[in-house]
C-alpha cells in the first residue's frame, strides 16, 4: 500500500511517499522509493512504535475533525495529511468538497455565541457559519461545501452538546 | 473511625480522598453531575449518586443535595476536597445540623480565618507580621488613594472575598489608580458578588512560601514545614516544591511558630495552610489562610512521609496528633507540576476533549495523582486540571532530573496540555538556581519564546511511516491492503472451483 504523506511541524513542511508491503509476519517499508530498515507496530491504542535504523520512536496519533492527523512524539508535534495516490481525492480534500445535504454538527460542547450566516445565504466551502464558545475559546464552525444554508438550528446564546446539529447546508 | 465517607468533589482530588478512605477500610460515597458519569472517581467509588446537571451551581455546589445523599447512603462524614464548597462555611454548618462530621475546620473558624480581612486582623492579634495595608474593606476611593500615596506605589487592590487572582490589580502610579479601582471592584462583584476591596503595599519580587499546619481538637497544633509556590502564572500556582531554596532552620522555625500561633488564636482544627510572602531580606508577611487541603499537599507528603488526607480523617474522628511531629524536618526534596488541558500556544486557553492515547509516567521517585484515563473526555464544565506529577529525590537536582524524565514519559494525545511549559521552566537557569519570585513566570512568558527545536530528519521520517501505517489500519484501507496472506488459499474456494471445472462438458 502506497501513501503520500504531507507533514507539517515547526521544522517546516515535507512530503514522503511511504510504501508499506505487509505480509503475514512483517511489514517492509519503502520510504520515497528506497527500502529502509524500519519495524513498525501498533504498540497500544493510537500509539505506533517505529524502530528506524535501531532508533526507537513512539508516535501517538489523534485524528482531527477535518480528516488530518495530529502526531506527537516526545516534545515534537506534527500534522499529517494523507493521500492515497490511487484515490481520486485526498481525505482532507474530500472533506472540503462534501456533496449532498450536509449536517453541521457542534464539534464540542459549548455555547453558540454568533451566527455568521442567515437561512438562504450562499456559502463557499470553508466559510465560517457559526461561532461556538467552549471554555472561553471561540471556534468557528465552517461549511464543508459550497451551497446554500437550508436551516439554522442554532440560536445565539444557546448551549450545545457535542454532535448536536447546528445547521444544514444544501 | 467513620462508617462511610461522602466525597463532595470530583476529579483528581476525589480520587485522592477515596484512596485514603479505602486504605483505612472506610467505604466511600461519591457524587457526580450529568457529564461525570464516566469520571474516574465514579469508577473507583463504592457508591455513587447523581446530584444534578453539569453546571456546578446545580450539582457540586448544592449543599442540600449533598446532605441528602449523605443521609440516604448512611454517611457519617463529608470530605470537601479543595475548591467547590471546601471553604464555604455553609457546608460545615449544614453538616452539623444533619449530625454529620465535616472533615475540616468549623464554620466559625472558616469565617474568622478564611476571609482575608478577618484573617489579617487575627494575624495582628497573634503577633504574626502582615503586609502594610488596610484592615477594613475600603469604601471611598479618594480616601484609599491618599493612603496609597502615603504608603508609596506600587500598591495592590484586592477583593475582600477574592481568590485565584480575580478582583486583584497592581497600581503602579497615581494616574492609574482610578481605572484600576474600577476594574478590580467590578471584577470582584462579578466573580464573588462582593465589590469590596482592600489595599496593601505591593512587595517587589517576593516569594510565596506557605506553612502546612495541622491541629487536633485537643489543643495541639503543629507545623509540617513549608512549601514554596513562587512559580505562578497570574497568581495561579504552577510549580510547588519543598523545602524552599531560601529556607534556613531558623526561618523555618519562626515561620512555623507564627503559623501555629495563628492557628491557636483562631481555634483551628484539622489541616490548613498559612500563606506568607517572603522578601529578599527573608522578612515574612502573612498573606492568608487556606482552611482546607491544598492542591499541592503531596509535596509535603513526600518530604514528611505522612498521609495528610488520612490525618485529616483521623483528626475529624477526634484522634490526637502524635507528639513527634513538632520537630519534623523535611527529608529530601519534592516538586509538583500541575498538568492542565490548556493550550500554551493559545494564551493557555482551556482545551478539553477526548484523550485518545496516553503513556503514564512512573518509576523511582515519581507520583502521579490524577482523575483521567485513556478514552475519557475531559468535560468543558470544570477546572481542566488533568494530573499532578510529583517527583521526590535526595536533592533538588535529582528531583528536577526525575521530573524532567517523567515529563518525557508522560504523554497524552487528543488534547493539548501545558507539559511543554514545564520542560521550558525546568531548563531555565534562574529556576535551577532557585532565583524565583511570584512574578518570575509572568516575566519569563513575556519574553520571546526560544525557537522550538525542529525535529531531526529521522524523527520526521519515523512520523511519516507511523502516519502511513496508522492510515493502513483504518477500516477503509484494510481491504485494499494485502493483509490476507496470499500463501494461505481457502480450501473451500479451491474445492468449489474444482467442482465447477469438473462440471464443464
């Protein structure tokens, strides 16, 4: 299986083609076309252990809401976007270009502080729709697609739970 | 001893208290709000009862519900922990009315010692030095301003009912007085429903050193030594340690004696903390009394070898304090860091969420007090304290080395934490030399952050491999992969094909 991995950290951006060749006993790794001495296993839930040329790395993986991953090892943090070269679109890309009627969900419990759109407004993919405040932090909830705001369930000042439907974009 | 204890709290402190109860063989009753059904204290308790919706005003702060649960479940004592109702005299009063023992000082003591003004008056009577300032809450800003002028700037305006740095303003000159007064009193009114302020001299670069006291109901009061909590961010403690780097046996004795005098003067019973500010010349000034168990109590536990929660329970049950503790001297060095779910890159905003992965720090000299676990979602409604990581060592250097090592082991994913802040503090030369004061951390954070060390290229490669590997394990990808070994064909399929072929004409 081949993956195109786009990484971002304080060190900058980078791109790697990782080819994982799994068989019954092991997983061979080709990094950017070159075979590398790497042993990789899932050590614990969301914790991948990599032995790379004998160096030990434990990498924690947390999926983000937009389909990217946050990876953490020691003091370092990375953001990764993975594209399957065989697929039409990357994960993030597909999330932005969602089709059909989309429900806008609250990603965390909090309070609706502002509505940025009205019912019937035309919105672009990625445009802010609603601002939800959780523990003094304001988060803009964005539209997953270009379209029209069909319904707005949220009202300003209303407390919401994670996963609660805030709006529909058609 | 008690039959059953109700723990009127949540989070790590509820877990800490129930552990002490279980060691004593006392069954525990815990309470929870609607969002805390899965909290660790509920998983570990013997009995648990729902007391209301998420907002603490409707659950953890409801004295009537707590008393009702205690009665129905047959509890004969209530431990309040810290925060919530721990310093609210209404709880011990309600306990007394219900015939339940409150594990802590009496309502009267709380009123006399817990309020900053009353505490200061008591300190004066007990001959404990105080910071120059007003004893009485002040009403008239003009009068205060002239007092501030005579005292000399900078001065501090503090809410009478304050705590946690709210309703507090430093006034550096006469021009700023009016606006600071307005801000502090409105903040105090919003936070505590009490706009009254008092004024005191602002000490330059003082240390925060506090004395842990214990007093039994038989007239014995002792000091268990000091904790230094000078590393603070906006008046909130961030790192605590014992002993203090500036402490001498003489200073420890005189501060301990002052704290015990104060406890006696206030008729104090149970655990308490007397906070002092210590200036560069090692003069100490009484700040306030915390009439409860402190967040940082494990630091004292590690250097004294005592279990403060069990002591609290024993004293509440009417036991005497053993004699030998009056001569207690700290053994080794202990240091605590408070790990919060907050984002250091975003002005330390709380950022709760689901803990998707974690690695726990353990090993020699490490203690981890926490109320979290993998898979749990940190609720938004409460204080985002995740863990208290406490290290003990023979020397301060060894303690810091252990703490650093443990911070490298401690990982928690899915939420952001302030662990990076501790890595930075524990490498600062000033901190390592003990050259700290209550505004040291604020100054440090105001300086430009040293550029983050970029990951090495092998780290980056390992992360790329890990990301691809993780992706390959996702459900959508398992079918496209060659996970089913080709070397083990299905005999059933093979037989089926053979039969099909045989059927051909």
